[in-house]
C-alpha cells in the first residue's frame, strides 16, 4: 500500500506535468500487478483462500490509488489537463490486446525464474496506476464522463491481465497442484465470470474502436478536401482545423492564411464538397488570417 501510494503521487505529478517519462517511472514502482496474478492463480488452482487474499489486496491497492490521486488532484485542481490524462480516457480494442499480451508475459515471467527481469517491462506495458489516477483527478474536477473512460481503461487492463495469466498458468499445469483431479470444465467454470467480462469488453471496445477509426477517417477526408480545394485560391493555405460536435451537427472551423477575403460563396462551395455523416449535418466556418505576399520586388498583394 505504501508503494502504491508513492507510485500514485509520482503518477499524478507526471500526468499533471504532461511528462511521459515520469509516468513510466511510476509504473515500475507500482504494485497492483502482483495481486492480479494471485487472483489468476487462485482461480486456476481452485484455492479460495488465495483468491480471497488476492482480491482484498487488489481492492486495497485500488482504493489507495484512488484516494491519494483524489487528494493530489484536489490540491492542483486549477492545473490544466494535458494529453497524458486525455490519452487515458478513451480505451479501445488495442488497449485490450496490449493488456492480454502483458498479462501473459507477467504469468510466464512469474513461473520462469530466468525471466523475472522481464517483469519490469511488463509493469510498464500494463498500465494500472495511471488510468486510476487519471480517473480520480477527473472526478474531483467533475468530469465524470472522462473519468468513466479512464476507469474503463483500468478495468480493461485488470480483466485482460487476469484472463491471460490464468490461461498461461493453466497451460503450465498449475490447475493440478491443489486439485489433481480438477477437470477442464470445472476450471473453465471458475473463470467463467472473467471470460464473460472479457467478451463484453471486446464487444464494447470493438465498437469504440470502430467509432474512433470512423472519426479519424472523416477528419482526414475533411482535411484533404479543404487542402485540395483551397489550393484553387491563390496563396491560400490551411493552417489549423478544429471539429466541434454539437446537437445533430458537427461544426468544422478551418483557419486559413490568405491574401484575399474568403467569401460566403467560397465557404458554401467548400462545405458542399466535404464528406457527410449519416446522422449529423456538417457546418463549415472559416477564420481568415490575412497575409501579405512579397517577393524581391516588393508587395504583390495584401
């Protein structure tokens, strides 16, 4: 609990200062990964005592992280939220795959003494404290939607690590240590809740991944269309593009550098050429930053 509290403090300040290196350092000293392996071992062996102890240890660790992060977040409530926190609020299917691989690596390194050094790398890849810390920081600011996304990332990592570790431990024969006659069906039933949660997460995060991919494709298509069509206006360049979803529509604000005014007619033509969304209308706004075009002979235009 002491190590988790210290890891949380390091993590919070890494998140608030937007420092990836500090967050990585916090992952190494955190101690939430071991109890998850204990949960996997308890389920595979049919050891209820180990399972109970591991669950209580993990719950105590999670509560420690949430409480310490809430205190740090409250102290620095006015500090702007950076990309390190925002990047942990929208989990997708890729995060689940990473956690599955990390959980398998954790279990394999645990049962292979020669590979114990690999646990450092596993601790970094399977982030547990950072999303929990981000969740608490966002909760004290009232950003419940983003906080839910951060907690979902932690829960995804937790379930994926446990399931992957259970599979590796079962394949290594640990299901026969305490209950030598334990059948495959009984072992599967003991892990049924975990597998059910994993399947539900796969469906949920798969849908999130599709939405995220569709959003990225739409934004890229809009950018390409604007760059292509603005090239027809002499010395006009797209410098920034912002997407602001509103009720039933998405407002696209394009910032352009141009020596000549962009007329409402130009905006209407550009808007008509943009890709459309099935359930939302698209509105284009252009902010013109007037520039002066110059060559060695003097000013060509304003």
